[in-house]
């Protein structure tokens, strides 16, 4: 987390709103996603111009497809380890191979799941390699995580600021599983224009007790709120979260990644 003087604690809202953007087509490699999102903001009732308390959340899948972070599976020659794992767990060996190629570190391979650490520092299932919701070429391609999700968020933020006149923070989100719990939730994998964490250590709680370990994952919470409008079959890859408390700033998703020396499970 960035060091410096403590920032004022945002006022906690009693109500927030999530507005899914309308009219976004199936994203193709090379599409100008920032301009597509600006057009969608204009087309969505009550979304344009953005307000000062808006955060724009965009799915990783849309960003990856626009940036060409795609692998055609027919070009992949899987290694023996990938073939053996795929045969045992009824997986596509080519997809397993892509996961292994993208991994900085393989954490575990078991029960048909490959847990890896990506080059971004994320620890997640299948290294963020995804074959779902990839469009008409489903079954023959997979998407990778964006090369630099913070930079992707920054380009979208700049386009919205230029057209809308408001500096709207942007989050790139993706679905992650969680240890010890079933189900997936969306989390932030890239941010621009806001601090992804709210460090409340040293602040008093409602009863006056000083909090010793409370750090809120604000960007993750915003991403998860937006996902409630995305769904998995609705074809909505972007939404405004309106009215939530957050701190503006030039934060990075690197602030969220836990360093090895703090990781109790490594």
C-alpha cells in the first residue's frame, strides 16, 4: 500500500445503485473498448454524464478480447504433464497447457483444478485462463488476463474523462474462487483513479476501540457489487456503481497483492 499521510475516512453511504451499461456489442480483438464504453454510457438512461460518486467496473473478458489477449487452442501443443492431467480429470489438455505457460508458479494441481500464481501476483484457479463467454469462437479459444490491467483501466478512465468531463475511477474485474468457500465472486484485477484498499488500522470503531487489523478491500467490494448486474449469461460487461464510499487516488492493484512474507499459507 502507498505510504503517506492518512486520508480522511469516506462517509459510509446508506444506499448505493448499480447501473448496467446498455448496447455493448460482442467485443472483438482490436475493438476500441474505451470508445465503446463511452457510447454505452451515453445510451444508458441516467448514466451520462457520470457523477462524482460513480465508479465504472468493466469485466476482464471484455478487456482481454479487445486487447487480443486470446489464444487459439488449435495452435497449442500440450506437454506430457498437461495431457496426463487432462485425461485424468476430463479436461482439455490444450487449455491446461496454456494455464501452465501463463503461470509464474504452480501452487497445486488436484481434483481437476490448477491453482497458479500469475505474473501479476494473483493466486487463482487456472491462472485466469478462461474458455467461457468468449463469443462465437467458444470451444476454440481461451482468454488470458490483460497484460497490465491497471493500464487497461487507465485507458478507459482517460476516454471517459475526455468525453464526459468527469474523472471516473475504473475497475477491471474478474471472477475468483475463494479458499474454504464454494462459489465465485468478482474481484478487482486492475484499478485506475481510486485507492483499492481502505486501511482503518489505528482508527477507532463505533465503540471507540482502536482497530488493529481492519483493511477493507474496497475495489473488490465494488467489483462484486457490479457483478450482480453482469450475471454470466446477460451479456453485460460493464456497470456504474453509484454512491459508494471510496478514496480517489492513483492506486494500483499491486497494493492488494499480499507479499510472500505476509502469506501464512505459502
